[in-house]
């Protein structure tokens, strides 16, 4: 059993590395891109002695057909890919194209489901291997490995856990493709399907009237890829990277600083009369603890703001730092 692998994210690197160590890889392809992550992938492949085929969006179907024929692979494993693979090429390998989706299906289709699963308070994500069909993240599921999301897990922590869990899923898949274990194909329940778009600027902004738990989930979902969730301090952008819900309740307007203890803590009122502790924050001047900001002059009674609607509606405002 030999597989060809398409990869466009470091999420898939541990699995690809494991497949390479087994001698199971007939060829590797990746999209042409100038993203930093693609440069890191290219460097890792070079260290492994692998020269990948570079794919462009224009002429993708014919390039894939040529590559699949050249590799003579039994199956093509897709470890994230930014473009729709033409339906005409999906049946070219004997075992078809199999996608590794780093979330539960069918409820979390889309390009960046990790953000939404943490944001929504899901207790677990998943590594899901499914046969590819014409639609994004559709096609019958072959294997699904649950990956717990602990209360303190950030976006980055969960991604790391998904990447490692994919190794076991990949080994099971190869055993199934070789006929060593059953590999039942379970059609996805379209009535439970939901496609989640990539998070936009408005999705990562703190609404102080939300509950402390809701704010905490948002902060974890945006750490580290967006350098936290967004708010404002004295009109300047403020990024919250770590926030802890507190048990206290207060009679203060949401966003109001209710405790500013230099060197110790910064507590802010939020929805439902709850309190959230801002542990780690970022300003243009650097990264600070809440206690450090208190020592720099943030005072009780000061109100942290929300991103203005004019900023959120602007079409060309960059979200990521």
C-alpha cells in the first residue's frame, strides 16, 4: 500500500512524517504559496529529503491527474488543502482521495473549525478521515478519532493535540485500506451538517456584555493565531490572550475595571454581573500581565471599549498581526 500525500498545513506534518518513516509515501504535493507556514513545510520536507510537486490553482485538475499517474499511488491522502479538488480526478487512484479533516463531521465543516469548536464550548474535536466528494468536507466517513478539548485549551494547544492524534488515525486508515481491519463507510448526515467560514474580524472582538465564560472561550479560541481577542483601552487596540472567569459578581457596567492591583490582577465586569480576570494582554508596546497594566496606570472605574463598528465594517482592515 503506497499513498500520495497533499499537504498545506503544519497540522499534517506529524502524520506525514510517520508515513514517510513507514516507507508508505509515493509522492508529496503542496500548493504554491508565499505563506510563512508553507515555507516551514518546505523546509521540513527538504530536511526529510522529499522534493514536493508544487500545485497551482490554474490547471489544477490536469496537474493532479499527471501527478497521480506518475506516483502510481493506491490512494491520495489530503492533509489540508486550500482549493477544491476537481471531481474528475477524485476517482483516479484505486482507493480514491481521502481527506483528513481536523474537526468533527458533519457539524464542523469549513477551513478553520478549531476556532469555532473552542468558541462554541465543544467538549471535543476530532480527526476525521473521509472519502472526498465534490463538495467541501462531504463524502462518507471512514474513521473519526475524538480529541478532547480541555477547559484551558487554546487554539494552538488543540491544534497540537489534533496533529498528534492524526498519527493513530493514519495508521488505522492504512490498515483498513490494506484490508487488515474493517473500514466501514458511514454517509454523513446532511441534516446535521453545518459549514463554518473562516473567522472574520467581528468574530474575534470581545463584547463585554457577554458572560465571563463566553469571553474566556473567545480568548482561548483566538490564542495564538490572532494574538488573542480584541478590545480597546483608551482608544488603542488591546488584545487579550489569557482570561479567567471569576466567581464574583459586581454591580458595574460591562467593561468597567473593578480591580486594578499593581503586580497582581486586573478584573473587569462583564455580562450577567460577572467578572473576568485579564491575565495576559498585548498592546503595541508589548505583552503584559494584567497586574503590570494596573501598575502602568489602568484604574478602577476605567472602561475598556469594544472595536468601533466603523472599523469592523471596513473591507481592508487586517485581522491578524
